[in-house]
C-alpha cells in the first residue's frame, strides 16, 4: 500500500520546454531529493509521448496534434547522427613510413557480384561526399572487399596486405586487457562510449595519402583519413586517445583504441566525470 502525501501547493499551467516546443503542465510541490520535476503518466499520455529505444529518442504531439521528436543532450555536437566531414587538424597525424627501397604495389580489383557492385557505388559516393576519399593517380593500388557487420550490413574494406608488408611497424604499446580490468576494482557505475567511425576522425599525413590508393570497378581513389586495414591504425588511434584523456586515464577513464569506459568509484562523481570525458 502506497504512502499518503499531503500536497501543499499547486502550479499551473506551467510551460515545459521540450526541444523547441512549449507544452503546458500542472505541477504540484513535493519534497524530492533527486529530481527537479517529474512529468507523470497523465502528462505523457496527454501529449502522446512514445519512447523509441532503438533510435534513442522520444516522440510527442503538441497542442495542435502535430508530432515532433526530442533527443535530449546537453552536448549535441558530441552526438551527431553522422560525422559532418573531414576532422580538424590534430597534433597526431597518421603516417605510413616504408622500409628502404620499397616500391609501389598495384593489384587488380577483386571480382564482385552485381549486388555488391551496387553497394560499392553507394559507399564510394558517401565517402566522396564527406571528403574521406578523393580520386587518385597514385602508382599504388589495393583491391577492395566487403566485410559483414554485426547488424547485417556490410563495410567497405581495403586489402592493404601488400602495403602493410612494406610498412615500418609503429611499436606504440596497446594496453593489456587484464591491466584495464584491474583499474575497475570497486567501481559500480559505468558509461561506455563507442566512437562513431573512429578511424575517420584522424587525418593522414599529406605525403602519405597516395600510399592508401585503392582500385575499384568505378575508379581509382585514395584516403584522406585513416582506413580500416592499415597496419598502424590501431596504435596511432590509441596514441591520440591517450593524448585526449591523459589527465583522466586510470583515474576515471580507461581507453582501448576507440572504446572508452568512464568508471568513477561512486554515483556522485559519475555525471561530473562523464561530462568531462565528453567535453
């Protein structure tokens, strides 16, 4: 049986700003330790609120019955639906240093079924539109293939095995997984951040861009940003992440390549540390 609560004051109608829309609400004053306002079931039903878990958003209908969406975040620039284009210049740049007397290698494109060729054309255009690739006249040329992702879609990958054989390996250390788990002792609250298209957020050094060239049925291209399959990509991105989170590493944040885990020891500091990590 629930507790009876005596209501002292009521306010209404009050204006509640949801995104750019203003909705009315009648509020009552209660002693609440952890919340500023609770919008109850009656209010949610009144405006036909619907939670879309997969898309991570809410839909409402305003006073005129017009549906609108709301995605709540105080840092909208951190959570774009898609990366807007080329990343900014950073202190870390991706370089491809070759062994002495290495000569360019060019391979013929792999054969593809018509359905794969159709998908290839679509993904090439998306990469061109974002500035991630550009037409190339490089003597280098690797073939392309598709790799299936967890959600059933396919990712365009470049077979850089020949280039990787000629590349001097970057020995920057990756953290040991067991050492990372040791840092989590005693932590009870976690926030995991998986960067969207992480490799595409780091530019390639201008002089090394031609080495990334690849050949397709629809032309010869080269990457301006890191591509999947380049041998030193993981460690270079790891170095960038360590630079970004240097002051938080092993205190409230651990990083493995493009996976970030925020793990303060208590709930009170969790939001503060998460906000610091996102900024």
